[in-house]
């Protein structure tokens, strides 16, 4: 009988201790996130002589740069989600669950996501969050274009070393710290190659765009994959278009073009291909820009795109003054709102970060992230890029809005931006 009681005491005690440790760890994760943000915003690594913030954190905690980026993202999201932050601090929510919920929850949906998360494992939350965008409710349908895909490889040490060197080289040539997604995008484009004629787009991948809803799908070695809105916007700048394809379902593939793409010959019979940018004009743009990305400090010169500074969908013309050469990563950054590219007859081309600072100058990471999120939110609501950039510039100049949250700025932006009915 005593032995049985000892066993019961052992597992009860173990459970009590582990439960206490789980609560303490969640609270420690919440505190760690707040201080990671404080260290990044105060540039602690600069004062301590480290080459980068990620090196500084790696030496302190042993975290990889990916882990540090994710912890910063979660901590920053929790600043706008007080209920979720409190749940983490008290241990009723663990960090892994918070990591998934902060991908989609905003102030207006925070309570719903916390209620749905009760009793679910992290794997169940991953499945629930997959394919949803920030602001979606738990009951919203998943969108395939919003899903993230994971690449995993098992390679030898020498392959791993070469791969790391290749990514480092691409990042160095770009002049900025690309994330893995941007670096792999550039690497894939280098491998795919394309036509040598400067009058044609850089590489050829089939991309189908629905004319009614604007969604797009890309061919991926026999599989059709949904792509994001910024990829569709890139295609609007520089692509080969085939027009309607009668052989394809009208509700899915009525318009074909792409991130500098064309449809495969098997499905394009009878269609007449046209270039977004006329071949002669494209050659002139590339010659003027010396076949290099025009973002200061970027030395990429392979498989570059021609970008419309003022979008064609918003009245931008196919003329030399409205066209600029960009590498794939910087082209996508522009359509994501991470870069602001302007041109006028006196100053020429000006490239700025989303927070308004000139490209390459010291920037404010928090302000940069806020502006990028606002851009994405307003574009997602259907406002034109020109209107969104104008209202964001107005908000940046308003001293009363210094330090305002994303939610506050979004409400103010919606108050100021012209409604569709007022665009006449």
C-alpha cells in the first residue's frame, strides 16, 4: 500500500512541478519578447560592438536568426493584442500557441481566436490558421494563396556549406538582409534562366489570373499553386499575356500572364501573345539602367524585371520615365509596400523604405513594420496603391499620430482615404 501511495505522490508531484514550469516559461517568454523588442529598437548590439542584432542574440541565447525573427514578430504582434499577451503572461497560453495565433489575430478578432484555441494542440492550431490572413475570423475559409510552404532537405556538409555561401552571396549583392523567401526566390530565378532577348521577360513560368477576382495560380512542375497578390502585381508590370484561354475553365484561368511569364504552348493555341512592355521599350529601359537593379546598393543584374512606378492598372503609362529596372526581390518588396519608388523630372528616381527614410539610411524598424502592415491591410481592402501610398505619407507627417498603434493608424487611414465612389 505504501508503494502505491509513493507512485501516486511521484506522478502528482511531477505534474505539479511541470505545470508550474509551463506557467513560468510562458511568463518568461512574454518578458523575453518585450526585452528583445526593446533591445532591437534601442540598437543594443551597436553599442556593444556586434555586427548585427542577430549575432548579439545568438551569443546571448544561442537562437538562430530565424528563431529571433519569429520571437520579435510575436512580441510585436502582442503589443496590439492585450488579451493574448495577458494569457501568455499568466500561462494560460503557451508561446507556441501564441506564435500561431498572432499570424491571424487582430484586435477585433482576438477574443474569438483565444476562445477557439482553448483545448487545442499546437498542431491543431497550425491547421486552423493555415491559409488565413490577418483579420480573418476562425470560421473564415482558408485561402490557398495565403498558405506557407516548407522546404526540407537532408544534404552533406559540403552541400550545406555551399548553399549557405550562395545565400550569403545573393544577400550581399542585394545590399540588404533578405529573408530566406526572398533569397530562395532570387536563386530559383537564376537557375530557371530565360530568353536572351532583352525585349522579352526574364523567365517563363505559366501564371493564370482570374479577371473577375484577380486571384492567380502558377504552374509548379505539374502542380498548380495559388500565388499572392504581390506576385500578380509584378506580372502586371512585366509579363507576356496570352489573353483568354478558351480551353481552360472560365472561372479560373481566363487571363494568362505572370511574374514575367507565359502560358505553355499546349494551352495557348490560338491565343495572340502581347508584352506588357513593348520589346523595343523594354530594351531601352534595360540599356539605360545598364541591366542592373536601380535600388541603391543592389548589384543584381541577372533576370531583372521592368517595373511601372505608377501602376498600369492605375493609369501608369508605358513610357521611359515611368519604367525602372528592379531585381525580383526588390520588385516584390515594392508591391508589398516595403519600398516606395518615386520619380520626377528634377530629382530622378528616389527609393525609400516604408517608414519614409531614404533607402540605405538608418531606419526605424518598428515604424517600418507598422507602415508595411498598414499598406497590406489597405490594399487588401481594395484601395488603389496610389491612394494607399498617399494616405500613408499623410499619416507619417501627422505629429499627433507618432507612436500610434497599427489599429489606430488603420482607423485613421480609413477615415482619410477616398472611398471608391469619390474617385471620379
